[in-house]
């Protein structure tokens, strides 16, 4: 009767209110060490536990980090004993089932009494709760109480409230740590202006290091790489970080210029120089004076215009169309192409002498296939940008959508990815979806004739089949499956959910 008295209920409410306040305070921590220390101290105090242990797994198969842990009330030898039995015993049971374990006496509990670790330590009252789910991010282990007796249902509820609140806080800091350590571009971002450059991969870092080397030098640059990889953006990085950054940045797509007007567009024209020149035309070279001129798709420039460009690069002078006197040009030229210029030279479509003038310091921009680890960040950026452009709700990407993005070949590289995500945002918004799914990215796979799946669908089928077969070969041991497939454990769990795989009973 005492437990249900108004005074007891009021005391319970006050304890719960105090716990919520202290949990909210945890959210102010921005470092993992202090967070774990304060968190364990809080839950030990609230539950009246004699000893406590908290462990987080930072996907050590992928990051190489050992688990993060902190203990309270254990001797060094006892800590080693607890950590040594993570893979078996009470903690293993909680992690495997995803359920909180509460027992008044592990020594008497038929689930655990035969375990060597339980008998050796003569473990009595225990409360053990997983932190997070699918898979658990870690575990909270409480052993013994300062006052005699088992852990109560209130203790259990408080511990589960604690683990639910701790999981996103810890995950946020773990993600930040992974990102900082995995960010190959970190030092470059501190040294360069990289506005709008999305990604942190080693492949991106390598090309940015080349840009950092080139930027302060007043030399011509040739950017090569597949269509849609971001050559224009890299040209902007070189310009923004060089001595001409305060000057104009002029881009010209050579393939978009009518052949009859190429010279006029690039070098300008005097009145009467051609049928449409009724007044003096300022060309793009003049517009880029004291700045940077980017010539995209340079391989499409007609041979006569190539000759005039060569003169510009050699002498820093050019003749506007119809002019008898040369004009000085103070411009830096950055050319870009997705064409094999050596093959174009062999086919007599590109001047060899111009090629060598441009290829002083060539830079190859990596394809999206070479920097797939940047896809999640690129996807989030393009989703947000599409939402803002079309005034649509901000969407997150489901694990299945991210898996589909990773599986797709993206022959059009970053440009194709951006267009696909913009279309997917519009489709998802049309369905009032709360998050983007794979079907929004790749709709109507049934529209393809039977037996003729799209490349993306065929890739997904292969991945699903390979994952299922590997899981079954390893008895659905996710850790071993991740090792065999050279994937992160968390990514294997995401794939299982994305492909809807279930273990056969």
C-alpha cells in the first residue's frame, strides 16, 4: 500500500522529472569521453547500482576503432572480466535479443546460472539494456545495488529511457568522429575556398590537392574526365584560390557556339566584320580580362578557332574579327574536355601544338564511381537543393534509397545523380512521402519487359542474391558476412532491410 500512496507517487514523479532534466543536460555534450562519463554516472545514480559498465561500438570492422567503454565501481580485474565476456553471457544475450535483461540473481537464473562468468563472479542482481537497435549501438550493464534487493520495474523503465535518449546523442558524436577521421579533404577545406564542393573522399582530396598546387600559378590548365564529373566546379576552385580571384570568371561551352560565330563570340568583332556585326562585339576573351576564361568541351572548337586560341596562349595577343591590330589579353585559360584529345589529334580534329600548350599541368577529375563514398553527402545536398528550388518539404533518404544510389552505375556522374534526385524529390512530394525511398529514384521497374531488367535493377538483384547466399553460408552471422563481403557491419544491416531479406525458419 505504501508504494501506491500519494507521497510515493509524488516522489516517483519528481524522480522522473529530475531524470528528464539530467538527460536533457546530456545533449549539451560535444565530446564522446565526457558524454559517456556523465551518462554512466547519471544512470548509476538514478538506479542505485553498485557497479556500472557502458560500451559503444563504432563499427570497428570499418573504422578500426576498438569499442569505447567506461566503468564505475569495478576493479581493473573485474573490468577485464566484464569486457572479456561481452561475446557471451548476460551482455551477449541483451545484444543478441535487443531486449533488456533484468534478473534478481544471475546465479539462480536458469538462463545464466551455468555460465562460467556468472559463477566465477557470483553475480546477483543485474540490469542490462542494449543502446539503440538494428544493430545495437552499445550496451548498458548494471550489477548489484547499493541497497539490498533486485532492480525494480522503475529502475528498468529509467534505464530504458536512458538508453533511448543516449543512443541518438552517442550516434551523433560517433558520426562526427567518423566524418572527421574519414574526411580526406579536411586540411584542404581549412586552406582553400571550397564553396559548394561536396564530398570528403580520398579521390576528391587528390584532385583538390592538385588544384591547390595550380591555383597560385599563372599557367594554363587542362581538365579532363567524364561528362558530369564537375570540371567546371574545379575550374572555379582554381580561380577562387588564385591571384585572379577578384577578376571575372567567364565560362564558354565551345560545343554550344554556332560554328559561324565561334570567333566572334570568343575574340569579338568590329562593325561589318560579318553579316550580324552591326556594332562592335566584345568577345569572351575581353570579358575575362584580368580573370579566368574557362573553355569547356574544348575538343569541339573548330580548327580555325584553335589556331587563334594557340596565338592567344603563345603571345597573349589576339585579333578581333575584322581588326588589323592585335589586342593584349591578360587572361588565364582553363580548358576542359571529356574527349581523348590524343585520339582527336590522330583524327586531325585537334591541333597537336595547341594540345601541348594546354597540357602544361593536366588534371583528371574522378568519376562518381571512383568516389562512391561521397554519394550520401551529395544525395543529401541535392535533395535539400531541390526542395528549396521547388518549395517542397525537406526529405531524408531511407536506407533502401541510399542502397539503391550506391548500386546504380551513374554513367552521367554527379550531374546525372543531381537530376535523378531532383526528380525523386518531386515524386516523393507528390505522394506526400515523409522520406525518399528507392522507388522514387527508380520508378516503375515493371515497365521493363520480363527478362530484360534495367542495369540498376539487375545490379540490385545480384546484390540481394549475393548477400542472402553469404548470410546463409555463415548462418546469418552478420559480422562474418560483413568480413567476407568487405563491408561495414552497419551497412550489411542496412542492405538486409533495404532488400527485405529474412532468415528462413
